[in-house]
C-alpha cells in the first residue's frame, strides 16, 4: 500500500468517526443488527455503519439458528435487516427496512448536520 493510500484511508476514517456525536458508543452498545451476508439491503446498512465508523453487534441469522429464533420471537417477522434497539427501560424496539434503519442510525449517532456533511 502506498503512502498516499495510507494517508487517504486514515483521513477518511477520521472524517467518518468525527461525524458521530458524543455518546455514540453508548447508543451503539444498545443496538443489534440481524442480517445475513448475501442480503443486499443488509449490506446497505452494514456499509452505513462502516461509513459512520460505529460498531454494533451483528447477529447473522444464517450462521446461528438461535439468532433467527430471537428475530422471529422478538420482532415477529423473519425479515432482515432488522435493527434491535434496547431502550433504557429494558424494552426492545425492532426496526425493519434498510432506509428506516439508516435514517435512525444517522439521527441517533451523528452530530447535528454531520450526516449531510460526510
């Protein structure tokens, strides 16, 4: 890898991480993404997480049958991607549709206006 490639990757990584607001790690720790590798809509969500520089727990429903069972039991559907959001009161919110998930991630994790700036 050339010096320029390394510099570009570092700059992009810093720009991505700077888009998240304070407390993003706390918010991200309450999120779980149910997905599977070949799902194009799941890929959209995973790419947005990478762009934001935020790590959430990934629960692959094809690799782990118990994750599939959790999804159906908790969310009521076998649809992915699904973002499980653990609320402060211990209840869980299950969010489907990649565009809705991405909007929620940007709203909850980004500084005001940062999602548009990146």
